[in-house]
């Protein structure tokens, strides 16, 4: 039995989704902490931007698995933009 050509991309998307959900839950946990200082707040925003980055990469992998290259191209640029935004969140 020959594996489907998009199986690897979809499995990668599932792994990226788990990473994105982990980063999102960490950011929510940090930002909901009552005793946090300015550095911890920036760190929470960093993890939120990282969660958005991994979510964008997940969507990109799903669409590229099914050869939707126009959407893949858009999410590639969105991923690159979110990468720079996540660095700016560190202050």
C-alpha cells in the first residue's frame, strides 16, 4: 500500500497544532497571573505571538498538503511577519 503524498504534511500540521495550543495555554496562564511584573507580561505576550506563529504555520501546512499554493503563499508571509512580531514582544 502506497502512502498518500500529503500524509507527512498533515502529520506535521497536527504536531504544530499541539505546539501552538501549548504556547497558547502558557500565554494565558502567564497573563492571568495576578502577581506579575512588566517582564512577565512581555513574556506572556511573547508566548501569545508564538502561539499565533505556530497556528499560522499549521494552517500553512494543511493548505500546502492539498496544493493550495495561493493560500500557502499568504500564510508563509504571515508566518514570517509573526516571527518578527514575536521578537518585538520581548521588549
